[in-house]
């Protein structure tokens, strides 16, 4: 007689769309979902990069080749943002509705002094990180299986919990994502909506820095936080899996920051 699999099979054969899944935390979420038996679609703005990521995932999970697909979706153009999101959802869910949507897409952090703020700069700073997930939520219910087994998980950052100088614009959107998740949990019920708040994580987000500068920054963070190191993608991805697995969590924020807020 086989053992029961009440807990380990919660994501098996579930259809998961990871927007931002070609790199960083999103890539880690895609990996984790595949390891848990999910059918995964990744999306980012560049089809070539998506194809490369699919090849990488298929090499890592040969038995899961048929469970990995990808579609491009440009979130950086205000004039086509909503149309692109709607098209992505309708394309991915043509034959079967989705069970989970994870949004980790991001662009370079728009760190700027308050004296340099303009309305166009603010709109640009929040286009992908804030406005895109809100518009995603507008269209997602039609493509998600109804009920609390389905979920949308958004991404904010620890700056939403601890402000930093010159991060007022990014911090405002990051904090707003907490309110967005709570509000959407009511508006989209019984589908669940949550948000994950990572601290510093070793991802491609820092690719604009030299290796030396990044190494020094990571060392300084590691010396400060209780865990003694910068976050790893494979650890932070677990927070997203939790939000998908726990059918009783909605309107909540899960923080994974190495204890950075304690020091």
C-alpha cells in the first residue's frame, strides 16, 4: 500500500504561470514548481531569452520537458501593457485554465532623490512593478480555476517595511503592493492573493554592478543580517510555493529577508 501524499503533491499537475520566470526569483519559482510536478509556463519580455531559459530548464529536468512552455509579454510599454497581459493569459489558458499565477517581473530600481521626481518618472518607476500586476488582476479571474485552491502571488521588497534614503518612489510602490494584495484578496475571492517580500537576493537584478562592488555589498549585508548571508533564490522561492500550497492564506505578506528587519 502506497503512502499518502496529502502534503507533497499539492502542486502536482497544477498549471502555473510565472511572469518574470526567465531569471532571478521567478526562475527559481519555475524550478521549484517543476520539481513539484507542476505544468509551468514562463513569461518575460524577450522570446529569445525565454527559449534559452526553457532549454536550461529542460536540461535540468529532462523528464519534465513536456511540462515547460514560454511566451513573451512586454510589460514596459504603457500603451500596450493591458493588451499584452490579456493576450498572454488567453494564449496560456487556451485549452486549460490556470491554477496559480506568480508575478516576479521587475525592471532596474528607479532610485532617485525626491527633488528629481517628475510624473513621467514616477509612472515609469511603477509601470512594471505596480501597475502591471494590478492590471493582471483585472483579467486573471477569467483564466483561473475558481476557488481557494487557485492563487495569485505578487512580489514587493523589504523597502516596503523599512524605508531607505532616495527610495521614496520605489518604496511607495512597494508598500502599495501590500495594500493591493489585501484589496485583491477581497475583490477576487475565493481566489487567493498574496505578496512575497524578499530582502537582498543574489540575482541578475545587480548585473549593473561590477563583481567587486557586488561582492563588497553582499559581504556587508552578510555581516549585518542574522543569517550571515545574502538571500539565495532557492530559499526565497519557497515563500512563493507556500503561498500557492496553503489554501487558507490570502491577503497576506510573507517576508524572506534573512532577519534584516531585526538589526
